[in-house]
C-alpha cells in the first residue's frame, strides 16, 4: 500500500543507483515542489547535489532567507544563491505591460539559471549529468505524457550547455499529487512554512505591481504583503484560503487624510481567493475584523499607502493575479 515512507525509500534507492558517483543540479524556486524534490535527491546522494536559487529581487519579505536558512538547515544541502536583483530590475525598467513583464522575467530567469549551471559544471567537471525537477503528476498529464512509469528521461542541450553534454532529468515526484508531495516533504523533515506554502507565481511581485516595477515599489509591496500574511496566519486562515495576492496599484493615486494632513497615495488591493485547482476561484469571505486589522495596519505602517481595497471578483471573469 502507498505510504510516504515507501515512496521515499523507493526513490532514494533508485536515484542512488542511477546517479552513481556523478553529480546533480536542482533549481529551487522557493515553492513546495522543487523543495521536496531537492530534499529527496539530497537524501539519496547528499553532497553530490548542488541546488541553485535565483534571487530575482521579486520575492516576498524573508522568502529568500527562508530558502537560504531554513531549507539548508533542514536538509544540509549545498546551495548556490545567485543575487540577480539588479539585473532583473534593469531589464524591467520602464516596462508596465503585464505580458512584457512576464516575458522579460522568464527570459532573464533562464539566462541566470543557465549561467549558474555552466559555472557549477566548470567548477566541478562534466560529471554533472543530472538535472532535478519537481514535476508533479498533474504536470505530466497536462503535457500528455501520463502513461510512462519511468521517472527519468533524457534531455539534450539544456540551454547554454555544450551540445554533446547529455543531461538526464530526475523527476522523483512524477507520480505524485500535491497533497502527497506535502506529506513526503513533511516526512523528510522540511519545515511547515515550506511544506504548507500557498502557491506563489514564478514572476513574483513583478506581476503584483500594476505599473512599472521599481525597487521602491517592491519594498513597499513587500511590507504590505508581509502584514497581510501575518494577520491571516494569526487569524488561523492559511488553510482556508487558496492564496491571497496583495497588489500595489502603482499607477493610481487617491486622496486621503492622515494625521493632520492631506495625503495622495496608492491603493493596496487584497485578493483572497478560495479554489480547488486555480482554474476557477471564488473570492474568500474573510471575517470583517481580520480585514479591518489588515487595512489599519497597512495604512498606518506602510508609507505612501492610504487606501486598502478588497477584490470581490470570482474567476472567471477575473484571474487570480492581476497581471
Ligand atoms: P491566474 O492569475 O492565471 O493564476 O488565475 C492561477 C494560479 O497560477 C499562479 N500563477 C503562476 N504560477 N508562474 C507560476 O508558477 C506564473 O507565471 C504564474 N502566474 C500565475 C497564480 O498565483 C495562481 O495560483
């Protein structure tokens, strides 16, 4: 019968045999899937695994530190953190169009990741032959490859690498669903904050600023987002909501009054949603007192924000993210 213990044992053995004395690389995104995949492979081959985390500067407060400290503390994994904030901000300068932002972030991400890979290979020699990915069963089905039982497939020329270097993919979560992945992560000793993490988009806060993405705006949004998350957690609502994007309307200003003066600041949007699979969603009916607390704290504590608004749109017609 299916137990997380069996899955771990089975995968650890298979990965160990497959990798032998070679080496593997795993990209960490901060999300559950890549963290659990990395922890599993780490359990199998220890220091033969190197993880790469690209900090694009679009993460939420303490998120990078969480990967750097908590994940490493829990797994002992070798981690290469690439600080690419400046590069991303430069590439995003002057851009307001959502699709353009997404394309730029995706492109830069791949470039930085490939460069890190190439550096690891240069350092450690061409015996780096495996790339770990946190592909889940629904991902496999969606891309039309659901029947295979093998959890490994060959992959040539993973961008930026020599063409004759064969990279094999290790996808230890290929047969699992999200809740099973969480159970495996828990069994592997990953901290709750990683295992129970709500979805967060790859382009990060870059697509939660309506308008141009700048360092100042990111810092402001990080503060507002941290307050919302803190209060939702304190109210015990994390498991009730699917996720709660916090959005900065950077191109909008409205008049307010604070202390003894007029303000002309930006609105923050709260977008709490409930959902099964993110394909459709409903706006969460959060308790008024929790909303009030979040609103009061954000307008008091975050400079330049004088209004907090609640998004009461389901999906469809709205998407979960604003961009
Ligand atoms: P939407 O906005 O399309 O979002 O209703 C559906 C779910 O997907 C997440 N999302 C992303 N996740 N990369 C990701 O890894 C992305 O580019 C991306 N865009 C949206 C979103 O947070 C929600 O859970």
